[in-house]
C-alpha cells in the first residue's frame, strides 16, 4: 500500500459522513445523500466510495479496496476519490 494518497488529504484520514448526513436509495432518483435541507444525487462511482467511508477505513485503504475491486489504476482512483471527498467536505457532507 502506498503511504501517501495525496498532499491535500492525508492517507491516514478516516472519512465518514457528517452527522445528520445519510446515503439512501431513493426509488425515483437512485442513491442520494440526504442532509438537513439538502439532497444530492450520487452517481454509481460516488456510491461505491461513500459506502466505504465508515470512519474506520483510511483513505489509503479505501483507494486500495476500490482499485482491487474494479481492477483499476490506483493513481487514477486516488485522484478521483480525493476530488470527490474534497468536494463533499467543502459542502459539509463528509468529515475527513
């Protein structure tokens, strides 16, 4: 496992959904992130990342798991996961 995922989010960060935020499946919209007075639709890629954001796994472990599960390039996965989590963190949906 690479000790460093990126400079912006430490590899040992343990991302989790913020208090009050839930990932739910909606029959009409698919998966959504529900927060007080906000709803964001999550695409299938985001859902796979968010399902792993349990506050127990590190960012590096999440990236490793996704790379192994989808047989994809770890560097690209790391960049995509970091971008997603940074965006959701700025929206106060994910705690890093």
